[in-house]
């Protein structure tokens, strides 16, 4: 009996584990949208674009990296990066704080200049431009980031700004973190990667904030080799990922006014404790697979969660997925999977007597319970990425249910076998006692 019970539990556990594995795999392994479908993300045809922003403020003269000045280390690393640029990458250079030598902060905080325009790189000209940079003035990071975004322009491909600096912004407003959020909220597919040459906490926190706001990375640089390799990695990443760009979409408060999504990857912004609604058409016999990730790009309170619900047009819940956290992760994500009934399962129409259509428009609702810490701005909303796929329904989501009838039969057989085994064991025990008494 114990062995049979263990086997039954093992079989049921394996079936459930298999179903969960299939669900996770299909939710995460969603398919891209087709270019000719309405609402589909546009096909990326541009070359990868990178604009490198170099800090030319006075503090870059400090010689504390392997006995060299920060500007010398940065210039040498940039030269090596230029030599290794992929032929298809469009590369540009911009400085901040490198041209105004005076003491007027108002003028110094306007100091940003394009050294080399974003485009096909003439390596000799680009390296010559880098060599002309001399540490001079203030540190207007926010202004430089806005200008770099204009250098890169807009389009379907992801653009990257690489910021190399040794200090926090000395010219706010605009605050560079606010500028990064502003750029991210415009849906121009912009990522900012930051590299810090100084190691104080204020600089580190500001550069982390800038990077997190746009889905970029922060690197605390300790050597010239580290700087060179990191910038090369970022440029390579731009080359590898420029063809995969989420389509910007704006969710609604109600399902009736929500945008209609086809299979693909979408980006949006959601404020603290807000919900966004999207619509997905699902035909009879099809299966909806969706996943969502929300990134807290600023300081948030502990104990939060993300909820993804699929409902019908009347608000009845079809399926839900949730993820909870405690402030120790940089992303919260969850997924759902739901199959529309096939046409043979449809109820007959009262007029025609034939099966009614089971085509549906499913409402996807993304909610979050994030709360910002004291002083944290609510705008421009938290980055949200939604992946949607609609495919032919498979039996995987209903695997346990489809086998439920057979499961009850097996349970009955096992119960009966257990009763018979108990009776036989009891009879044998009584017989042994009787024989023992006679002897």
C-alpha cells in the first residue's frame, strides 16, 4: 500500500512538473510578431548605433588609475575600441565639460559638443578627435545625455549611449536620472550604459540610476583593460541585439478601449500601483501565452508584487499569474497560458441549432503593487515588457484534467486493492493467533 501510494504521488508530481515545465517554456519562448499584422513590431533594418559620451571635466586630470590620468586611460581605451569597431556599427563621439574653461557655471553647464557624428566610422578622424579632448570644466551629464539622444535619432533599432565619467552631475537641473527616465518614456528604444572612473557612493548611485532607468548597465572601472573590454562588450551587444526591439504600446484603464495586440514583444510604462489593460484576439482552438516583466528602476519599498490576469470581455477571470518580491531583485515577472475551447465544445445557437463561435477577445491586465520610497518620483512610470503569443492549442495546459477520469478509475482500483490486502492481512493475522493458542 505504501509503495503504491508513493508511486501514485510520484506519477502525479511528475505529471504536474511536466505541465509546469511546458507552461514556463512556452511562455518564455514566445514567437515574434509578423511584420504584416496590425500592431506588430516593425522589422529592424537599421545598423546598430552607438554614441560614446566622454567626460572632459576638470577632475578627469586626476592621475589615479595605474599611475595614469583618468582622461589618458579613457582616450587610450576609446582608441582601442575604435580600432575594433564592427564594420556595420554606426559610431559617434560627444564630450561634456571639455570646451568651456571659464568660471561661469551657467555657461559651463551648457558645455557639450559632438566630436564625431554617429555614422560609418572613419577611424583616423575619430581617433584624432579623441586626442583633442582636454579636461576643462563642469559636468553637465543631463544636458549631454539629451544631446546624445538627438545624435542617435529615432527608428526601430535599439540605440546605445555609452557614458564614461568620473563624477556626478554638477549642473542639475536637469537631473540626469530624470533625463534618463524621460528618454526611456519616449519609447525611442534608447539604452544608456554607464562607466564610472571614480568610486564614491554618490557617483555610483547616480550612474546606477541612469543605467537602470533605460535597462542599461553600470560598471565600476578600476583599470584601463577593464574599461576597454567593457566598452567593447557594450558595442558588441549593440550589434547582437539591435534587431530585437519591443514595440511601444500604451495600455488603457478599461478593456473596451485597450489596444489590440498580435503576437510580439511590447514595451510600456506603468506607474506605482497602477494597472494597464490590453486586448488579444484568440480564436477557437487557439492558445494564448503571455508573460510580463516590470523593472523597478528607482528605489522602491519592500514587499511588492506583479499580477497578470486574463479575463473575458465581461471581466470574468480566465487565468492569472503573479510574482512577489521583497526588494532584493531588479525585476518581477510572471506569465499565463490559456486555451480557447474548440468549436466542438461550443454551445448550440438558439436560432440555428449549430455550434456558436467561441472566438474571444481576451483582456490582459497587468497590475503592480510597487510603492516608491520617500522622495522618489512617480513619473515616468516603471518599465514594463509584455510578450504575447497565440498558437494552436495543445493538451499541455489540460494534461492533468484530461487524465482525471483515468485517475479516478486508478484510484478506485488502488482503493479496492488496498481493502483486499487489508482483509487478507487481517485474516492471516487471526489465523496465526489461533494456531499459536492451540500450540
